[in-house]
C-alpha cells in the first residue's frame, strides 16, 4: 500500500464523525461537506505520520473551518440565514433494521438546528463539541482563542438558550410517527379541517422556506390547518428527514418540495417545508434518483 492510499484510508475512518460535527455546527449539508473536504486537503499538506491523534487533529481542523464559515455568514446575512429552514438529511423510508433505526435516532432534530442557528459562532462551537461530542474544554479553548474557563462559560450560555427554547421531545418511534403523519395526509386530502386540528398540536409551528431570503412562519393548529393543501398534481414520496418522517413532493415528475414533521405526544408539533427548488433538487437527489 502506497502512502497516499494509506492516508486516504485513515481519513475515511474519521469522515463520518467529521461530517456529523460539521453538520451540527453549520446546519448545511453542502457547507459541512466543504469543511470536511478542507480537512482532507490540509491533511495532504502535512506530515501525517507526525500526528499523534489523527481524529483529534482532523476534528480541530473541521471545527476551526466551521467557526470561520459561521463568522463569515454572520457578517453577510445574520438575520436572513437564521430564518431559513436548515438543510435536511433526506433518506428513503422503508423497513429499517434495528441498527439503522438506532443510527437515525441519533440524528439531530430540525428544532435543535434552528435554535443552534441563534447562538453566536463561539457558543455554537463550544456547545456542539462539548455537549454533543464530549470534547474537553481545553481543546475547545484553543479553537476559539479563549481560556478553558471562558470556553466552559460559552457552552453554559448556549446550553441555557437551548434548554430555554422549550423544544418538545420528538417521538423516536417511527411507527407512531407514521400513524400521526398519515392521519394528517388523510385529513388534508379530504379537506377535513377538524381532522387536521385534532392531529396538530395547539402550538404547532409551520415554517416554509421559499428561497431568495423568503421564509414564512405560521403558528397555531387552526392557522396551520388552513394552509394544509397539496399542490395540484402533486405526488408524495415518503422519506426520512433527519431521522423523522417526511416526504418529497413531486409535480409532473419534477421535485417540488420537501416536508419534515416533528411528532410529539401523538401530535404534530412542527412542520418544516423547503420550497426552494435548487435546495430541493440537491437535498432530495439521492431519493429521486
């Protein structure tokens, strides 16, 4: 085995974790992939044999690149990006084995990604790396240019904001999720307003991202029920979105939108819809292909 192949195999051992870190940091599939690719390029420019802890080294590189992206994003369009529906991880729905279901249960929910978007870049890095990936504050401090005590305070502030958001705990049982979402579909097809209200939480939030810096948010079961209608000629393809039940909608065979449902206590508490066609095509490409 030559050196380049050895290095590539070592990197692939860490790619999954690096992608998970970057996605939670950025809430964007494309930007997360860019951050991981940047780590690979940097690895090729150093003496890898001199790196004692390759996983830790790569995580630091990815985290710093994500921090740079977050700071640049904040300067360019802070308010706009925070209003967008985060990028979705879309996979086919079907019969899953226990290992696959366990993996999906570890997926980060959309509600949490929305809250993370409201943190400062340094707070987000500290919270993601410490609370989600258990990195020590000494390592985090080096990344953000703070003392370990200051890094601990960043994570603490972020944790208070996340806990203060009072996000409902989503139901991880996919069978129960399907039952609730299918009841929503049936009521929507029949124009059954009362049926829709029964399956929606009183405080349900519907967020629709149309792209071009335009996002609409609707609150409350009655208001959301009034919005629940399928596009003319639309076809629904069941998928899993960030580990929860969702759907890709096509019209005349072309991608139209992606829907993601958050179910808690046998009610739908959140519906996120992406209508930006460029994002829909990119995010749903593997499912539609």
